């Protein structure tokens, strides 16, 4: 008996997982082959619509640091956030503000393909900072390594009906690397390692 169309297209089934993993490997292979790719990460004062960036880093396809700077926010950094990334008010007291940082970022991102682990969050935070500082919003599209890794790992989340998202540290450990200290530069480098790790894999017929 031939399987039904719905069965064949089920993303949680073996065929769906195999296709998803193959797509993620193909995406990563394309990314690592392109010299225009950069990996970006931010650290922030929180996650809501009032959160501000307190650190931003950018590395290129070879892992060379293009930007790594603290950013002085308008508000204070909450204690619960300091416990995550270790950046406190004293550390950013003499740091440049966003209007000093963003023009350099604009030039570094010009004609670049931007890859981020959880791109939606970092893109939103950059535009929140732009709104606060009077810069126009970015309208380019950043590529999300977290979503691609979810498709690579193929752990089905029945409640949400899609592949489970994984923390950066979990994805990093899967490729034999340790730690990603919740600082912008180390996380940008970790994102690059995860993408390189996916690109180095071959599709396993047992997936």
C-alpha cells in the first residue's frame, strides 16, 4: 500500500527529518563557502521592547573579529541579566553609545550576508536601538543559524508542531566544542563553529 500524501509530507516522520537535515546541511555548506558572510551577536539589558544592547560583536567567515565593543545604554543593567553575561553598569560607564557604534556597524554590514544564532531577536534589538537613537530601521534579512540547527537536529516538538530550538551552548557541544561564555564575541564565534559543524556533516540515512 502506498503511504498517504499526508504521511509522506509529515515533517515529524523519518522522511521529513531526513529532508530537514539535508536542507540544513546544504544551507550551512553554502554559508561557509561565501566570503561575504559575517556572524553577529549582541548582549542586552533584557528581552522585551525596552531592552537595550550593551555589547555587540561581529566576526567574518574566517573567524576574524571585525567589531567587539561594549555599548552604554540609557538605562541600568538589571541584576538578573548581569548574572547571565557578566556585564555591569561600571563596565559600560565609559563605553560608546549607540550613535557612536552604529555608523561603523553600517559600514561593516554593507553588502554582507549576516548570520545570527536567533536572528529575529538580535535584529529586533538593533532596530530598537536605532529607534531610540533616531536611525532608520534596518530592512535587510538576517539568516538564523538557530532555526537551521533546529532543522539539523530534527528533535520534533509536538506541542508547537515544529523542530525544537536549542540553546547555542547545546548546539556547540554537539560538535565537540565547549562553552560559549555569554559574551558577544564568544557567541558570534560559537555561531560560526555551529554553522561549520553542520556544513561538515553528511546526511545519515538512519535519521
